[in-house]
């Protein structure tokens, strides 16, 4: 678990570094593009590449996996030991759970602190918004509040612009229009949604400095994107800058709510310079747009495709590993004691519980029960318990493939039950009068 977390953290950190390099390459372009990159860097912390890889494996390519064991001669057959008993030994206590529990407690404490601050800010914003009122003749999404706050946008759903009543008399009509246009740009861009998504990332990964730095970059680029939108709408840059300064003077005593996109967020010096500079951001261009599109698709589709392709190879390698282990296993056979039938595995033990010979062959050769023919009633009764003790550890005990048992089944049929087995007319081992046929047709 810790290893998977560390892998996810360094991958997300590397992804964040790549996003930073892209923002440097796009520093002359629209701030909205850079903001989108920082949002993607934050979202990456919530979406591990391993999850995409696993998803790709689930929907991966159906590459056939060959589980056929090597042909066995009679001399190679090991006689099973008939014994239902085995011993259990108490394992030494692993200090890892204690360490993991301590780390989990520290993480949970930090996450609760950040979550409580987030919830308090959200409640404060909602309380102010609930007390806001509409002014006749104003847009439906603009509300006036008596509270001494900054101009801001509140709520993720049905967002509204909050304007403090005390500020209105301090702004000229052009300044007020520009300030309102800035806040409405936040609504159009759904900035409160991306801001709360960033809060979620900060809550879960509060211990990672990069997460907080990404948050600050998001705020800077978000505000610059709204400033660019205001200028593109035709508002006068000088009047807009003066309006921001008037808001600054008003906001010395005003309350800032962390759950809103407020007018004075971001680096005000850079914002004023950008507003008064008059330079417009360059268009992204076909080449940069295509490169960003390809990079976005590669980041999402790469792990999916890798999981789809690699899963077949992984299963093939795991199956071959398990076959080699089982070839040297010590096999115990005993009468079934009842209970649920099925194949199971632990780290170095494979067990088949309450199984008939027909079920054992069908499971090992991945065929239906009716495809196993050639025997009598003894194929279904009596029932047995089979246990294979391995000289090593299985590749993936939780996803053990019963087809790895084929070599063991061949040996058991030959040495313990004096039976031969044909699969698609090909003898597996010691074929004589007493034979079974396992047809692979499903």
C-alpha cells in the first residue's frame, strides 16, 4: 500500500512538473489555457496512473494465454502424499502495521484540519449569500450584501455575484461594470467548481507542498483569465484598474471568504500590469493546440492502452511462474470433509476443496463439466480435498488461474488414480484403458 502511494506521489509530482514547463512555454498565451493545465495537474493527484492501468487491463485485449504444461513421462510423475493434516506456525509480528497505523493517524489529523477549514469557509459564504438581496434593474445573478466583504462569486451551483453595499458609492459606473464583468467571468468559467476541486486535493494530499503551490498558481491564472475576459469585452483598462484599487482601499477592513472567488485574489501587481499594459495574449495557434491535444490524449489513453496490452503479458508470466512452482509442489489428497467447493490460493499454498475428479479436470482445463467424458460414476463421487504446498510464492494468489493446475492434475490422474487423460485427442500422460477425455470446445 505504501509502495503504491509513493508511486502515485512521484508520478503526480512529475506530472505537475510537466504542467509547469508547459505553462512556461505558453506564458504569452491566454491565462485560461495555463489555468486549465494547473487544474489538470491537481486532478492528477486524484487519478492514479495505476487506476487507469487497471481499467485498461479490465477492458484489455483478449490475448489468449497458453497454459499447457509440458508433456510428462511416467518417470517424471511424483507420487502424492495422502494426508489431510498439516501444521500451522505463528508468524513473527510485522512492525509495518504499527508504522502504517501511525502514518494514517497523522494523515487523518491533517486532513480533518483542512476539511474543517474548508467547511467553515463554505458555511460562511453560504450564510452571507443567504442574506444577499437583489436590486431592481440589476442582473439576476448580482446580489447586494450588507456584510463588509470583497466583491466575490459564491456557490458552485446557481452561483451569484456578491457586491458589498458600502462599496457601490465608491465606484464609478465604468468601474462597477468592469468589476461585475470580472465576477461574472468567474461564473462563466465555473471557477468555483475548479476551486473546490482544488480544496479536495488539498484535503487529501495536505502533506505535499506541490499541491499548495498548484493551488496558488491556479488562483493567479484564474484571476488573470478573468481580467483578460473583461478587457476583451471592451471595458476600459484604466477604469478597471482604478476600480480594483478602489476595492483594495475598501477591503482593508473587509472580510475575505476562502470559499469564494473574490475580486482581489491572485497577484495584484501582475494583474494591474497586465490590465494597463494593453498587450493582448497571443492566439494558441494550430501547432500548440495540436500539441496540447495530443499530450492530453496521451496522458489519459497511455496508461489505459498500456494496461490493456500489458495485462495479457502479465497474466502469461504469472501463469508460467505458477506452473513452475506447482511442478515441484508436494500434493496432499484426502476425502472431502464437506463445505463449499472451489479453487483457492494463498501465498504458497493452492487448495481445491470438496471437488470431484470431473470438476478438478474441468477447472484445470477451463471446460464445462459435460466436456469431461470417458469415466463412470466415480468421476463425480467420491469427492476430495487437494492441497499443493509450493516451494515458493505465487505470482498473484488473489487472482490465481486454475489452469496452472494442469500439470498437477495430469500427475494425480496418472499416479494416484491410474488414469490417462486425452485433451483434443492428444495424450497428456499414461494413456491406457482407463482414460478421460477433456474436449476444449466450450
